[in-house]
C-alpha cells in the first residue's frame, strides 16, 4: 500500500472496501491492524508533537476523515478519491463482523452510552456478536484486558478521544487476542442516538465540518485549522 504523506503524516489511500479486503487477508495471517482517523487539525498538531506523529504513522491505516485531507491530495495530484470517516469505517467493520462471524468488543464512553450503542447496533445487525464491553470509567486496566481475553474478541473499538484511545491501543493490543483495533472517538454517542450526524446532504459534499460550525459556533477556532492546513500544503514541496 503506497501511502501519501502531508506535513510528515502518512495517509492511507484505500477506500472502505479496499480496507476490508486488506484487513481480511491480514486477519487470516494473524497480523494486528490499527485504524486511526486523520484530519487537518490533527495533522497540524502532529507537526509539533513528535509522539502524536509517531502514533499516527505507526498505524496500519490512517483514514482520511477530513475533507481537508482529500483536498490536499487533489492539490498534490495524489490518489485519495474519497473521505473515509471514522464512524462510517466503524459501521463497515461492524457489518463485516456480522457477515463473517467475528467477535466484537467495545471500550469507552459512559455506561448508558456504550450500552445503548450496543443495543442499537444489535438491532441494526441481528447476527453480530458483541461479546463484551467496558465503559470508559473503568480504571482497572488489567480487568479490561482480561475481559477482552476471556471473550476472545476479534475486533476492539475504543472510544476515549484521540490520541488517548490510540495510546491505549498501542499499549494493550499485544496483550489481547484481537487483531483489529479502531479508535472511534464519539461514535458510540452517535450509535446511542445521543449525537446526531450532519444531514446526508452535508455528508455527501464533505461539509460536515460546516454543519458543525453553524450548529456549534464555539468550534470556530478549531475550524481555522482547515484553511491553515491547505495553505501549508499549497506552499509545501
């Protein structure tokens, strides 16, 4: 897989189905795989945060979650043709798990959120095997690791916010049988019905950031990362 690099951060050019195909082969060989979402805000931060940059670049798949990453690839005549959002990647992995009998584990969020997410996902994918979960307030890490070991999970979704969730994955993935790990941020809240995504119109145009801005004006400073990022890309070699 030939990755693209922007501001020193690697990005995977694969779409959802290509990632699933690649993962299927890696799982068959028992190889561990990690998925991290990258966006302009995170990539700018990684410029001055060496640990964050290493965390991103060590991942198996750095999915282009933000529209800015797609625009950067177009500006530099790269091969990224579509966004791969964290919540949609999680959904595609859940469907894969349901279809192929893979065992799923959730870690993170409040008890009522992760429980509601689990129940709603089981309604959407009746054949899925969600074999266990721990809420994000469980601080006994040994207990969490033992739980994942006991249920013999194949896929683990961690919702603790980035980069904390990716740090947890890096520190613990070799102590559990699972081979696929994704940090999913606030995705459990979406599945629980506590957070609404942007309307499909905004999603298709890659304007979820704009929808969040008009519904949450307090995000204005964060959204300034997008023009800053594109200017950096425009003037980079």
